[in-house]
C-alpha cells in the first residue's frame, strides 16, 4: 500500500506542478531532490541516534551536490539523483541502522522517487520539441 501511495503522490505532485507552472522554474526539481535527500537525516534526529545522524548526513551530501549540478548544468542529473535515491531506499534498511525510519518509509520513498524521476524525464523529453518557457529546465 505504501508503494501505491508514494507513486500516486509523486504523480499528483508532478501533474500539479506542471498545471500551475511550478516546474517551469529551474529550482523546483532541485528543491524536491534536496528535500527527499534530507528525510533520512530527519529520521535519525527523530530516532535520537547520533551515529545514524552522522551516516545519514554523509549519505545526503551526494544528493545535495546532484541538486546543485542539476540546477546549474542539466536537469537530467536530477533524474539520475531521484532514481538513485530510489535505489538507496531499497538497500537502506539493510546497510544503515536508523531507528527513526518508519517501517513503511523505504517502500513509500522508493515509489515516490522512481515516479518523480520518470515524470521529470518524460517532461524533459516532451520539452525537447518545443521552445521552453523562461526558466524551464530543458
């Protein structure tokens, strides 16, 4: 159920962002990537684990770098970062002990990340054939 909710939510957020024009701003998907990357850090704080907080903060760094690179260079980096975070969600419970992570979170976040990556990729492919609006991430 958590995968269905995650996938549905990512799709609704993507469509809503497109309909109201939020995704025309280059900063939209980098911000989404940063926020997604910070949740495991938040869970470490909630779980009261300093060890998890240090590990999760280190894991966050590549996603912050990818968000900046995706903003500055090409949004395709953001597609890769979102998909990579989905991959992290699959292995995270097996390699990082974080007592604050809800049991349902990895499945929810996996689905959200992959659908968000796919939605952004499809938006970029569709945008190739037309002149983009000001600030649109092509």
